[in-house]
C-alpha cells in the first residue's frame, strides 16, 4: 500500500522555517541553509518542494493572510452586530493573547519592505491590502447604518485607510521599537474609530 503524501506538511514546515529565519536574519540574508536548519530539514528537501526562495516567500504571504482571516472569523463568529464585527477585525489584527503571532508580525513587516523591490511580492501585498480595505469599507458602512448614519465612499475610504495605516504602523513599532508600542493598540484604535463614526467624518 502506498504511503500518504506528506508534501503539504513538508511545505508547511519550510514556510515556517523561512518565517523563523526572517525573524532572525531578514529575508535577504535568510539562506536556503538557514531555512532548512530552522525547519529541521535538509537543504535538498527545500529545493525539492520549492524552486526558489522567493517562491517560499510567496507561500508565506498567503499563509499569513489566511491565518489572519481565520483569526478574524473565529472572533467574528461570536459577534452579534456590525460594531462587534468591526471590533473583532481590530482584535484579530492587534490584540494580544490567543491566536496572536509575533513571528508573523515580524515577517509581515519584512514582507512590506520586500514589496518595495520585488514586483511579485508588491503585487500580492497590494492585493491583500485592497481586500482588507474592501472588507473594512463594508463593515464601516454596516456600523454606520446601525447608528442611523450614512458614510459616503470618500469617508469610508479615508477611515479604512486610517485603520490599515494604524495597524501597519503598530506592526512596524512592535518589530523595530517594541518599547514605543503600547500593548493596548487595539483599544486605542477602537476609541479613535468610535469618534470618527459618531461624528461621521
């Protein structure tokens, strides 16, 4: 009887190995050897499952995005209204505790830097940001409707951009200057959003 394929498991180990190597060395200095060491695999297995280091990076971007979506879904399932859904979105991105992943945050900051110079990474990064912007816009419109308000497309776009920039900035501080990053970023962002939505601006 043929043994079941472990390709998916091996690829997962390699992607996690890159994430660990990036946290230690950055992407550029994360060699196939260092990825293999972090994954507990031989360099030959890395080359068997991925043609290039960039291919592993693309897989890591997808993984981080999917895990973030899963954390939001888990929190949003307990939400009773649009405001709680919006709170769940912020908690999924910024809250500490169960489901938080500091290594993924560090990797995401590095990915943002690599997006400046690698076209394929930039295209995928921008696609994910657009998806988040669309999701936020829908949540904001729903919250406004619950409060008897109307947000025009420009207002929605501005608030969505503010939320995304706040989250990305918090990640940057958490990675590069953790002492300057408050552990209550989620609460502060919720308070700022409440002010914007109540004023309609």
